[in-house]
C-alpha cells in the first residue's frame, strides 16, 4: 500500500497539474532565433537550388521561345548570385550539409547563366603573322557619348577593318580619324579599311522596313573577302510594353511576341541575303541585339562562328554602358555585339573594349583566312 499524501505533496501535485494545463493552453514554446536559423537556412538553400535550376532551364533551354524567359534573357544576371553568396556562410555555421549545394549554385550562375566563355582551344596562328587581320566593330551611338574614347581604343588596337553602326550624325571626329583610310558611309553604316573597299549591297529585310546592314567587299593582300556591317532591331521595343502585372494580366505580352517574331524574321532574311554571296569569305560585324545564348541566335546564325565564343575569355558584355542610377555606370550586362566568321576563317583572339565612349563597348578580333585567295588587283 502507498503511504497517504500529506498536505505538502498534494499542493505540489496540484501546482504541477495547473502548470501543465497552462502550457497546453498557451501552445508550444516558440523556438529561439538560434533554433530557427538552421531550419530557415535549410529551407532557403532548397529554394535557391530550385531557383537556379529553373533559371538555367529558362535561359538556356526555353530561351526566346516563351515571353517570360525572353524577358529574363535581357535582364542583368549577376543579382541572381546574391542568394548563394549569402547562404554559403550561413550554411558553414548552421547547415554544413547544404554548403556544397549553394557553392554549386554559385558556379552555375557564374558559368552558364552569366555566359562565361573559356574556350580550351583556339585556332593556331599562321606562320606568317602578316596574314592576321584585326577587325573591330562598335555601335557609335551617333556620337551621343564621348566618341574620342572609342577612337583612342581603335588607335591602340591598330585595326585593319573597322565597322561602325549608328553614325548618321556627328561624324566629324570619324572623318578626321579615318582620313587616310578607305571608307564607305551609307546611312548609319560606316566601314573603314586599310585596303580598297567596294559597296556590294545594303541588306534590307522587310520585317521592319529598315536597313539592317551593309555588305562591303575588301580587297586585302591576304585575300579578297566580304564584310557585313549589321545592326538588327532591339528586343527593347517589345520588352518596354511589358508591365509589372503582365504575368497576371497579360498586358504587353502579345505586342512582345509580335515584335519577337518580326526580329526573328529580320535575322532570317538577313542570313538569306548574305547567302547569295556565300561563295566568298564573309566576316560579319555589328550590333545583333541578341546574345549568343539566345535560341533565336542559335537557330538563325548557326552557319557562323562567334569570335568571342571561339577565342575570347570572360563574359564579353558589350551593352548597355550608359544606364540609369539603378545600375553602376559603364557596367554592361549583355553580349549583343558580335563578330561572326564563316568557315573560311581562323579565329585567334577576341576581346572587348573598356571605355564608355558609347552605350556599347567595341569588340575586336584577330582572324586569318584559311586559304587566302588572290586579290582582284593581282588578278
């Protein structure tokens, strides 16, 4: 038999019972911040991984086939790195098992998402270095910025052929700089060369009822070849129709899709016009307004090699240089200016300028003909 409870024991038991009832009524005791941090670090790491994989799929697989991923493709991509950079130190302290996942996410953002180029091999240089040509392209923005900065870079590059877009106005500096060069200037297109030039034709696709480029013949000692100076329509005109509520209301989506269809048509028609001269080596320089990661670029320009993809290193961003206060000045986030070569060319080097003399940085490449053909003068 148990001994009877005395008064003190009865009071202690009653107090414990009352405490349990109060605890049940109040619910579970909230976790402390130290207890919540590991849980939220794990949850945020999982969300970050899903976000990065989704972003990679949209940008590199879906691309411009869907308006949402098309819009994403023209936004800055570096900010997507911030969650990984914040979560890595948190994981080291609270969730070590998720550290690798966030490191891997950072690598994916820095690599394919941001468009890192690191070619393992480049075309070998010819034994005769004089056969190498330096070609340069830049959207001059009609001199709206400080074109002298661009010209200083051109002088340092010792270029052989220069193709400029948007040169309708304020060309006095250009005329002075290229006074001893062979030059053609048609509409917004300017081509200067150390060798004889001849205009073959303008490229006038019907998609936007505007000139999309100029095709010029260059008669160089290395061989005769064609230079295409191109400026294709920008996605910005369609993207500007979108609103913050477009994913819900669809505002501006139809206009963007219509504009994107016309951009693709313009590019396809330009390629068809260039194909008429496919018997001779071609190098295309200009503002394509499309990154090489774009499905539109991959579908339309697959007959040419990108000089930067083949022989450049880094991101090679060329635009925009002059932005609003929401983004650092002279910090472009898109590579939309290209030098493209057909199979007649070897590509040895490619790089991007540094200056903000225009809203686009210049792009340059050193190339050589695989099988130099005799010039017209020699014939």
